[in-house]
C-alpha cells in the first residue's frame, strides 16, 4: 500500500520531539570539510556525526571514526602532515571538542566505548595521546602533550620543555575542569578529581586531585552505574 501524503511529509519534517532525539543521537547536521593538501583521509563508516568540522592544512593526515561512534560538535584542527586520529567503536563525544594537531606525525588513539562530554586535546612535536577503552571524561577536559612555546635555560641556551606523550589507561574517569599535561601516564581504573592539574604519572586504581595533583586514595575502581545505598 502506498504511503499517505501525511506520512511522507512527517518522515521528511519530523516533529520537535523526534528532532531532539535525533540531535541527542548525533543524527542531524553534516560534516564540514576545509582541506588544503594531498592524500588526506577521513573515514567514518557506521558512525553518527553532527556539527563536525574537519579543518586540515597539510598532507597525508588520517582520521578514522569507528562504527557505532557518535560525535557532536567536534572540530578536527590539523596543521602539518602525517598526523593520525583514531576513535574505536562506540565512542561518544556528546557536547563538543577541539582536537588540535600541529607540527607532524602526531597520534591520537581513543579506545572503544570511551565517552567524552567536552574535551580539548592538543598534540604537538611528533607526540601522542593514547586513551584506553571504556574511559569516561566529563566536561572541560584539557589534555596537552606540550606547552606550545619554548622555555629556555638562560645559561645554556637550551630548551627545557620538550613535548611528552600522554597515556591514559583503560577505564579511567576524569571529572570536570581537569588538565592533564605532557609526559603523564595514568593507570587503569583510576579517578581524577574535579579541577585537578595532573603533572605526574600515577599507579592504577587511585584517586588523585589538587594542583598539582597528588594521590588521595588507593585501592579503588569505579562503575558508570549509580549504586543505591542499601
């Protein structure tokens, strides 16, 4: 039986509730591409993208978004060549983010089932950010492999602050307004408290907080479920 004219119109112009559901699932909007250079690749087969901007000046850069992932309002800003960004399956960036790459041969890998509300990740000087599976990042998270500018020893004339890799192991919870700086390795199952500035690595299964962050409690893990008090 052919569809009625009303059903056809409803499919093309959904009501506010249906549009809101699509927006939350990342099914509205388009990917905007501003690309200058050669052999740049963007792959997002099976992913749902909304308000994404791919902004590249350079060559041989690659962005791959895994199937089932949902990215909303993410700006991929890439300057330079040979950078690689990979999101695993079923990742989510729900509110927005800026992924900022400069120089060349930078790497960002995000493991499957990792969720982010709002994040800024800056990768420079051929460094990398590795994020494990099933991590949970809140809003206003800033991760940086470098300082963007040089600090010079006045006696030797040598630079003191070269970039360093950041490794966040699987199942790490980062609370809002947190900064993770160059050279840091965060152990699995750990929790980073609200407002922390993380300048040193930590062992698995700890809570760290403060500026600079320090270990507050050991022997912990966490779950996304809010478990009721007995």
